[in-house]
C-alpha cells in the first residue's frame, strides 16, 4: 500500500504540474512513460525493502547472541507485566466494601479474585451479588489469607491485635492496614512479615466510584504497586507515619462538612423552601465549589486564588469575613489539633 501511494503521488505530481518537458510529449506516449516510472518506483522500493529486512534480521540474530536486546526486553517485561491480583479483606465494613468495589470496577489491571469476611454480612452479600464470579465470602479469616496476596486489614482498633495474632501470614503476602491507629512496626511484629511488606492506607468511601484519594505510608515499593491505589482515584504517598497522621486529619472533616451542608439545608427549609429543593440545591452548589478547587489541585496557591476571586464588597467576601471574626477557622484548627492528639494517644480528642 505504501508503494502504491508513493507511485500515485508521483503520477499526481507529473499530471498536475504538467512541467514543460512532460507536456511536449504526445498524450499516449506520455502515459506509457508515466506507467514505466511508476513500475520502476515499485521495483526499486521492493528491492530496497528486501535489503532492509535482511539487515534487520542480521541485527536481531547478533543481538540474540550478545543478549543486547533480550535483556532489555526481559527487563521491560518485569516492570510492565502485571499478573492478575488476588485481594483479601479481613473485615468487610463500609470502607472495605468501597475499596473492593473500586478495585473490581477499575480497568487498569486484572483482578483474579476478591476474598472477603462475611461480616458485615450486608456488605459482603452486596459484593457477592455484584461480582458473583470474582467475590468469595469466608467465615474463617485464615481462608482469606490462603486465597489472596494483598490483604486489607479492616477491623476495629480494639480488634486488631487479636485478629493478627490468630493469622498465619506467608512470605508472599502484603498487608495494607486501614486501621487508623495502627503502627507499622507493630503490624510487622504481629504478622511476622518484613517491614517492606507492611503498608497503612486511609481513604474515603468515594474510592468506590474511583473518585477517592488514598493516603499511603510508606511509599510504594514500585509504580506497579502504587497503581493499585492510583486506580481508586489517586494517591498521596507519605514519607513517614508522622506525616501520615497529620494527613489523616482532613479525612475526618467529612462529617463536619456534611454537618455544614445539613445546617444550610435546614436554614433554607426554615425560610420556606421545600426540603427536596433545598437538599438538591445545597448538594449541587457544594459540588460545584469543590470542582472549581479541584481544577488545579496540585497548585499550592489555588485556594488563595479562589478566595481572591470573590467580588470585593460582595456577599461571599462578607460571609468569609464574618466567619473569620467569629473564630470559625480557629475552631477548625483546635478541632484538628484535638483529633491529632487522640490519634497519637495524648488525649481522648475532646475540647474543654
């Protein structure tokens, strides 16, 4: 097809330009000459391509002997190929269910199977119903480990030690703890696994729709492993547990955000707006605000830019000033400090 295209271009050039030399030749003889030129181009191109193919074959034969290309190809395969993943969930509450849904919904890599605890039964049954060929429910947590390579630990903090002490982990396992208060060193001791096989991850339920952001510590051992969490919406890797603890605090402002939204809805209802309209309006407005902030989320000055966009003397600026004068942002800071104190065991998280 390439040869014919080149020949056609030559023919088109000779025909359209009608140079002085070619137009002096009678039409019938001119067509014969053009056909000869086209035939010559095809022959020369064929001969040239045959030599090129021979040269390529010689290069590959030589490379096979010297392993120049073979080692590069194998190295590439090691970094790019991904075997189907086998995931296990010890504990199947809301977050575990959302992570499982996200992993089963994404299309970045293949999932061979997902093994889940029966409890909570409503969550595990829903997963089984949604993905009957991939999800298996177990009553014995050890069976989950036997059927999985990457194990998500999704139990209550008070249950963590007892659960891990009863399980026998194998050398090929990786643990991803979703327990907020868990410590990497303790997880390694309780599981008898190497610290390099232990991770801690925190996320919000939005990972179910691949719109979440996973906090991960330590940093992923490879891009392939990181891609598991990226597939759920994105990943922020923390260099150590100190940074991880602080990064976890904004995740706990989900409840306060919903509280603000509910309060706004109730205010509208008190003003006479139907509850359905008020709920719809508040949800859509907050979504639009967050979408604007997310347009350039890696930009450290993005929030300042959005604040500066507010009309001078306008209602948005007035609302911000009023909240600042009332100490709302100081209260937010105090709340985050108290949550961090609770997370790190310095208090029960209360503010006196």
